[in-house]
C-alpha cells in the first residue's frame, strides 16, 4: 500500500532543495538561476543561499511551483506559478456538454516577484 504523508513530503522536498543548492554552488560555474519542481524545494534553495550570503534576486534567481503562502509572503523574491483552477473548471464544465474532442490549452499563471 502506498502511504502519503504530506508533512514528510514537505520536509523531504525542503531538504532536497537545500542539498541541490549546496551541490549547484559547489560547481565552478555558479548558477544564475535555479528552477525548482515545487515551491517547497525553492524554499530549501532559499535557506541554503541565505545561510551562505548569496543574495536572492541579485546573485541568483529562484523559481518554484504551486504559489504557496510561504512563497507569496516571503521576504525574499521567489518566482512561482499556479494552476489556473477556476479557469480550468469553467472550461471543463463547458466541455462536458459537447461531443467534440477536447483541444483547449490552459496557460499557467506565472507570478514574478519584484526584486
């Protein structure tokens, strides 16, 4: 049986982001940007950068995905994206009554921080 424990995922994702930043910045070619699978990974990257005096928004740009509150209200500028839930539901409900194949493309909402 597959068990899903949200708090375990959050802790693991944060730690993976932290370790990824450590690895990325140990390279001779320091990254100028790091794109993360989720905002929680990005928060781990942010923590490592902050602890190592790397200025987020100047020395490195960080992006995640989910637009969670911890990123929305973060004092450091982390870019994120969000699923367009409301638009998706509306389109899907309209499509349910049609017999045509579904061909709609729905764009993500990208949220860029002000640096």
